[in-house]
DNA sequence: ATTAGATTTAGAATTATTCTAAATCTTGTT
DNA sequence: AACAAGATTTAGAATAATTCTAAATCTAAT
């Protein structure tokens, strides 16, 4: 069935982004902060009232595996999702919980150094600065 | 109400290190991998059969706040605890889930750079290398 | 139209963690 | 030693985050 395989793959690729996955992706992309699954569910329901919680989780996992979004976890509470998939770093505010994106170019070198040190085959490196954001710092 | 148990030594009493907190700290320190709260509970029960789950969590929080252990969270599942409190980095294996400690001296500079970039008042910086450990890398 | 396979749905189940209220322990005072 | 105030522990309930289940629905290929 080699002849059919090609057509199937093309079609599958096209249709695998179902309506609900599309909506979930839109919600994550449109969000100005990095939403939790619960927040995505809430917003997704506005665009697709029948969507279920499980589908939001399934879609988030699908989109993550497909490389279209990133999952971010730090200390307390729920995972957050990020539509910015190019490599970047995060800063978390211990005062208000705000999560900010930034990019340190040094991390490319750093990943090599870390891989050398640990003998791991590197896939990615995550750097999180913890501290007080400009609004919360008292000094 | 006879005293069935010896009193703690003076140092422990002074620092609020109760018997259960002491046991929890020992378990985390003795563990060769970074245990979850559930694993700590299991081991702690062997040394102090009446200890409760809530006390394990309370103790872990107490020890964390006291700076005696660190809490580590990455992507999936439960928090893990680490008795190595000096600043260091982690590498997680996507194959077997192994978590390895290492230290990159470059991170001191990095925290400054990150703080400059984000205008955060830095408290700490966390770096996690994700990849395949020596045992899991196929090449 | 039929079938196979994937996806969605609602809700149950599971896992991780926190909360509650009563019991117990510690410490300081008498 | 007795006593009270305050901290800690305990068991279990409660909550939060996430995954699982099984039936219904959709999609693509016959």
C-alpha cells in the first residue's frame, strides 16, 4: 500500500490538527501570560462550548509533542503552557508569581558545558531565574 | 505519662528539630537518589512508625524553609527533595528519569546577566539539562 | 454504507498536596 | 510537680492537578 501511504500521510497531517486542538493552540497563543490547563479550558469553552477538560489535556500534550507549545513547570502548582517555542529562559517572581520570558544567548555554550560535565546527550537546557520582579522589589 | 523516650540533644531542641523532622532530614540525606515525599514517608515510617503523611510534608516544608534541603520540580509528577543545599544544577534523563547533580560555575555570572536582562532582584537561578544519560544514550 | 482507527466526551479515578480539628508534646512559670 | 500557652503531630478529609475509562462520535479508506 505504498501508493496510498503517501496520500494518507498528507491527509493525516492536515487533519490531525482537529478543531479542538486548533482552539487550544489559539488560546495558548493568544494568552498574554502563560496559562495553566484550567485557564486554557476556561477560554477554550468560550470558543467551543462542548470541549471537555480531558480534551484540553490531550490537546496540550499533543501540541507539546508536536513541538507547537512548551510546558513550563516551576515549584508550586500547575504546569503552564507557552506558545513561544524557540529556546528561551524564564524568570519567576516570588512576590506575585509573575512569569517572564527572556533569552540568554550564553545558554548555547552552557548546554555544551553541562553535557560535557554530565556525559549526557543534551536535548535542551532550561534556566529559571527566581527573584523579585521590578514591581515587587522593595529597594 | 512516663517518658518512654529520651529527650533530644540540646542542639536539636534549640533549633526546633523535632524527632520527626530529624528523621525526615536523615531520610533525605541518606537517600541516594532524590526522593519524593511518598518515598520519604515510606522510609521515615521504618524509623518512626507512627509518623504521618502530613508530618512528612510539614517537615519537608520546614526543612526547606530552614535551608536544610532543596525542593526540585521538573515536568512530570511529584516534587523531589535534595539534601545538597549548596547551589548546583540538575540533569534529567528523558530515557530512565534519572536525576543527576552537577555544578556549573558559570551560573554565578549567568544569574547577574539574567537579572540585568529582566530587571529582577535575583534570589537564585536554576539550570536543568534535559537529555539522555550515559546509560540511555544509544550512540 | 461499512469498517477501522482516532478523537472527544463526561465523569470516575488517581496522584500529589494541603487543610482540619483533636490529641500530644514542649517550654516557661509557679 | 502542676499548669497553661503555644507548637507539633496525627488521621483522615478535602482540594487540586492530572490521567484514565468506556461509550459516543468523527474521519478516512474501502
